[in-house]
C-alpha cells in the first residue's frame, strides 16, 4: 500500500495531485518493508491506495516465481539482450566488491556455513540438471569453446601467481590425500577398475592348471582384497608358507615408458621397505610367447620344482659391461629386490655371459645420502648382485665380484656394499672377496596406522613439524605405530 505521509515528505505528492508515472513511497503488504514505486496505471489505485509486495514476498509465491522464471528464460534466449547484459556487467567492479565483502569475517563465515548446509541440495540440483540431455549438450558446447577455455585458463593462472592461494591449495591437497577416507576411496577405485590384460588372463589360467592358490583382479567385478597392499594393487598374489609372492605382468610398451618405469620403482621400493614378508616378481609380455618358460618360472618361484643346474667352467664365461636393458629382466626374476637399482653403463654394470646368455650381473651405483661422508667421486656402491639359479656354482659369486671390481674404472678406490639382515643376508660373498665389515646400521623404522597404512618416517616428521608437534606426539595422537626392520651390515673394499 502507499504511505502518503512519506510520499508527501519525499516527493511533494499527495492523494489529490498524483499522476501517471508519479513515484510514491510504498509499504509491502506482506512484510511491511518500505520501498519506492512508480504509478504505471491509475486503474491500479483504489480509493487512493495501491497494492505492492517487495521482491522477497513476491518470490515466496510459487506462481510469481514461475512467471518471473519464464520471462527471464525467454529474455535470455534473445541473443541481443544476452550480449547487452553481459557487456554491461563490470566484472572488475564485482570482483573488487566481493574481495571487500570477503574481508568481513562475519560475512565469510556466513557464506561458508551456507555453502556447507546447502551442499546436499546443490549436489542434488546439479545431478538433476545434468541428467537433462539438453542442458548437458548446452554446457558441453560452452565448455568446448576457446573463449571459455582461455578465460578459465587466465583465471587459474592469475590465481596460481598468488602465493597465499598456492600454499592453501597445496596444503588442502596434502590434507585430503592423507585422510583415511581418501586413501580408501582411491584404493577402491583402482581395485574396481576392470583392467585385466591378456597376459594376466594367461597367468591366471596357468595357475589354475597348476592348482596353485592365488588372488587376482577381474574384468567384470572388484578384485580380491588381498591384491591391494597399501596404496598399490598387484596383478596376482600367491600366499606361501614363509612369504607372499606378488606377480606383476608387464606390458613391454607401457612399462618401458619413463612414467611406467618410475611407477614400477616406487611400487618395488614400497614393498622392499615396508613389507619384508612380500616378494615381488615380474613377467614380461614377450616372455609369454613361450608358455613353458612361464610355467617353469612360476613353479620355481613357488617351490614346486627345482631348476636343473647347468654345468660350466669359469673359463667359458665372458665378463663385460652390461646395459640395463640386458640385466633388468634377470633382476626382475631372481633378485630379492626386483627393481634395477641405480646402476647403468656410466656407473659400472658388468655381466657374466655364457655364450649369448646373461647368467649373472653386478651393478655399481653412485653413493646414496648415508654414504656422503665418503668421497663421492672415488667411491661406488655395489648395489645389485644376482646370479641365475640354474647357474649356481661354488665360489662363483666371489669369483665374479672380484673380476667386476677389477674391471671397474680405477678412479673408484673404495667399494661399499650393504647386507640387509631383514632378508637373512650375512655378507659371506663379500667376506670371501676381502671386503671388511665396517659397521652395523641401526635398524630402520617406519610407521603403520591402525588400518595398516604405511607412512615413511620423514613424511610423518614433516606433518608433525607443520602442526608444531614432535614426531612422537603426532604418531601418538594419530595412532601410528613405529615398526622396526633389522640391522644392515656395511662392508668396505679398498683397492
């Protein structure tokens, strides 16, 4: 209704001199809020009064809502109106105003609370809208335009230049990825993805024929839960009396790429460091061309049969430099640490060849962090020694290592090697090669949560530091248990 007293005070208009298009002061018939309105039709005024509702009260009426929504949609279909509206919007002004309002702590908390409360409704609304094919097509068309991509790219680039924003995003990402819920969800997603390759299928068939108990992945249903160990899935897990045998079927192409090699190393390192009760082995795609070879290899791994030893003389062997492409397969089959280590031609990798067949490899690598007290340029670590089980022979290991050291560049005066007693190694071969026991390393440790997730000690320490806590305080609060391996024996050879 019209408030004539205010109207006369503000506009000098009363019940006798109002005209068409006169602006009057009005009061909402619903909530009593004041406003201004122009008289658009004299017929609307009855006895000098006029009905009026504010925007809020008008929209409370569903019929009015529908009507306004229909009008808005019809207007938005007109490209000229749409362009005019978009052109008239001053985004910089809106942005600045939003920043200004966001500085108000009360406003910020109110918005955050509103978003949290409305998440279920917003999610439901978006799912309903996205189910509409017409809406989806329209949005996909918008997202595919270069203008939209460039605009989003610019917004993201500008935001990333802000150090506070960047730190916040990184920190939130770390917090999310470290939660039990995220880890479980990620593991379930990986397990539920149908990704059984043809060579996996062949391996499963061989294991069935040999009547070997195993756990596997499936193309049409979730994998057996036993194939998930920590954050990783394995193609096949065979439970044995003293350990678990983890078998990976490697495609020659994908696992030969840099990313595949990096992922395989991370996987192998995780098992080596935190699961000494597991042993990882690899079967390569090209090896499946000879199924008998695969069968004999699997039988050897699980202890069903012993490989027949091959007789040979040391004089028949040729010791020469061996590229990683040659020795990688030998290590993946027969070394307790399946990854190829840190070796390479430039550092010193030597193989024992019987004819054209590689039967043993010795890899010398650059120093790792705990060996830094030694001179980096004159010291190397003997990081991998592996002999094919069919060519085991008395004194062969010490004979082979001694000759590899002689072939190593003379600038390397000191050779270091470790024996991990976690894997029942005592260094007998190194003693036979005149290595001296230098020291015993304290057992290394890591952390395991209640739900069996493993965390490296440095990772836990970093989390604790960021929260202003000690390592022990963080571990206790989050119920992480410290697990120790066994000591390592350090041997040194001087020449």
